[in-house]
C-alpha cells in the first residue's frame, strides 16, 4: 500500500466553516501520535486544534497529527519575565509589532538552523497552509526588530480563549523572547486563558510553561473553546 507524502490529494478540502472529527486523543495508545493522513485545509487544521491535535511531520511522511501527553502550557499567572528581560522590554531595545510581517516570520522559523535538529518540520505545505489561515484571521505573529532589521519572532493560532503557539526564531539574543513575551502579555490582557506550547522545552519552561496531562488539557480545551 502506497502512503501519500504530505497532504493527501484525494482528501476533501475543508473551508474554515467545515469540520472533521479526529479519533479522540484520550483513546490514543501512543503518547503523542493520534492519527495520520488528510490535508492542511483551513477546516482540517482548525478541527485539529479544537480537538487538541496539531500537525508535525517531515517531508517524507504523510501528515501526522499529534497530541502529546503531557502537554506544555503557560497560564497567565505563571508567565515569567526575568529582570533582564523586563529591562529589555522597558527600554524598547526591540521594536515589537503584531501581524506586521507574518510571511517573514514563518519563513524565518522554517529556515533558521536549530542545534540538534536535522532539517525542519515546517514544510512548504505547512507554510502555505498557515499563510492561508493568517489571511483568514486565525493565525497571528509577533515580530521583533532591531535597528530596523527583523531579529526574532513567533506565530500561532488563536481559537476562542486559547492561543496555540507554533514556532519562534531568533537572529539576535533575546529577540524571540521579546516577541513572545510581548505577544503573551497582549493575549493575556485580551482574555486568553492559556497558551499551548505543545511540548516541553527548557526555553519555554524558563518563560513559565508547565506540564499538564493530556486529559487535563483536553478538559480545559473543551471548557474554553466550546467548539466540540
């Protein structure tokens, strides 16, 4: 049996108003993988996030839908801004904008070299799909500029009262932190209940992210999104 690489050309295209029901993450036997296949159309991606999943795969794989256990999240009262970062933000070392240049942000996230990683999970199909979600108003970015040059940034999806962080990059020390923390403060000030950071990293842990079980994440998701 031949397995399609990337999006399945025979799978129906779903608009942002259409939905697909994935297998329940709560019944998944794997600690992360819940399903595979399908495509990256707006309705498919929104369905995934609403149900606690996200796409993560390489160029040679079909689309693989993940829901890690445990999950890494940041709650408003746990966001940590170090004294040094507070000084950087107060002095406006970086000029931070929101949704100023999403294309540059996602392409930088795609192209930046990451120690210990071979290649990137942000494929050309991922770039095109999230650009479309940005055009539709679901995906948002933050850009940090230093002396007029893009130095760092991040992006993610906002659904209801939850923000699903996707990726960040930095060309200069502390630039990605400046972008992320500025965005986090903006989101929490606008009523976001928590930021999903997906998987545990030391970097995000230093900003206040903590582990919760997949079951707890799904419970919170259902309570805040009220969409499934």
